[in-house]
């Protein structure tokens, strides 16, 4: 049985050889072209990044290390993290060793609690999380080793140490933020014997947490763990890390992007819209009422939150997993049932609008309703749970980038005058 370090040592040697061969034999081949529309449109669809941890085909959805999400739905966050890092699901011995490795890293430095408790009482939970990660920067193994002097090909090793430390500690930090920000009482210390999911729920102090709720959090941590390298949180983390900033700087920066309304806040906007819908109708609306409400929303120049996706052209498989969970456990909940009924009516209405390329729901259309069902009604906290999950992907991507010795990210920018001159000349 190989531990995580030995496993990656062998894998990285193969990965480096593969990339070296590709660069040598095909380095000058064109894999993408950029239109003026793309240059002004957020580089949508421009192939300019390499991220081996996951991909999102428009007709399949999230695929982690070549495995469809639906085939990974029964696994734990620890197993998914091992898969993200190594490309393999762990066997029993590898998993036990990996889980023990993470459990030994759970302790959060005392000064983090001091900082969080000293912040303004109305601080946004994501501001608290980003601050907590950044204030731990002094713990960075990579920063310490880099200052002493370390070979470039060895950068991935202290980076892995930082990654494991952040992933092990972030459930404690996120749970503490929940208790501090929303006046839930004294902090609850981690249980050294619990896994990531169980310990997170335990430290949040959710009253009478059921096995259903724990399974929901497990699914949430899996489904939000990674989503290619071009989304805002991943690309920001990659860019900051490429400057050889350590993992604490990079992940904190990535979380700043995750906090944006167009990224990590989407599920809370979706659940708030559903709740507003229920309030408007004074209860549970019929499908015909929902149809008219959706049309009224669109005619008013607004969007239906949770529908559409930058890449996908199918129903998001993550939505399907949450919908299946809700139908199994939340069938009598008017909020969830409204979400389910919206799925029956919204796509057909959106298909009538020519400019809409993806009329299907994404994960945010459903996940908030399930958190709400189990009593988590502090909407501003939802993105923190997202961040606990996304830490798996962000840190795994950073380890990979260091292992393959990627250079600093530095795309070329041009001016509007340059664009005008170029298109006129061509």
C-alpha cells in the first residue's frame, strides 16, 4: 500500500513525461481561436487552460478524472479528494491512511478564533471565511520551504502539505463561522474520530441532525468540489498561485470570487425567488400559476434564478441528484415541490426565447431548497458550505499545477483601438 505522497510521486513522474511529450511533438498546434465577441464576453468558450482534475462536457456535465458524477454519488468527500489529487479512487488501505492523515490536521490555530470573534458582528460569512484562511498564511509549509530554498520540481510537496492542512481545517472554520455569525453558542471542537461530513455537521451544532441531513451535506460537498479551471474561483486561485503565492493566499483569493452573485451566491438567490413566489400566491402555486409567473418574470426583464449554464446544454446532473434526493425525503415540502414543478414548466418556456441556449436547470435551482428544508435558513451562509466543498478542487488543481511546473499566468491583453485596427485590416 502506497501513501498519498508515494502515490503522487509515481503519478507525477508519468504526468510530467506525458506533458513534456505533448509540448515537444505538438506544442505549436492551434487548439482555439478567439473572436471579438469572446474577447469582450469574458473569454467564454476559449480553450486556453489545462485542468486535469475535472471537465464539463456540454452534453454530460461534471466529470471528475474521467468519471461521471452520477457514478461518484455514493462516495465520501475524502474519496473524491483522493481521486482529484491522484486520478484514482483509493482502495480500503489507501483511504484509511488518507483519512487518518487528514484527521491529524484538524486543529485550527487559536488566533483564528480571536480574529473571527473580533470582526464586526454583521460581517458577511464569506468575508469571515476568506479572512480566516488568509490569517493562517503564516502556517504555510510552502512559504517556509521556498524561503529556505527548494528545487522547482519539489514545489508540489510543500504545496500538498498546505492543501491537506486547509482541507482538514476548513470544516472547523466554516462551522465556527456559523456559530459566531448567527449566535448559535460556544464553538464546538472537532471530533478526532469523525469524517469530514459528520464532523462538519457536528461542529455546526445542527439540532438533532438526521442521517438524511448528513447525507445531503455529503452530496453537497461532492457535487460542488470541482468544475473545470475556468470558473471564477478556480481561475482566480490558479492565477494567484501561478505567481508562487502559497495556497493560503491563492485559496482566499479564489473564495473572494466565489462570494460573487454570479458564482457562489446563485443558490441563495434561487431559493429566495422560490420563497417570494410562494408568498406572492399565498401558498403552494399550481403549475398553471407557475407558468404565468415565469412569463411575468421574463417579461419584466428578469431571469429565472437557477436556470441556464455557461457550458451545459442539458439538465445539470448535480440538479438531478438533488432532485432525486428531494423526491425521496422532502415530498411533502411545498418549497421543494415548487422547485420540482418549476422544472416541469420552465424549460419549455425558455425554449421559446431564441437567444437562450440552455433552458435547463443548474445545481443552484435545487440545492438551496434542500438546505432550507432541513432548517438552514441563514441564506448568506450557503456560499460558505459551497466553499468547504470547492476547497477540494481548488487545492487539488494547485497541487497539479505545481507538480507539472506550470508557469505564471500571463495572457496578452489588447486595447479597443487595437481591436478596431485589426478587424479593419482583416
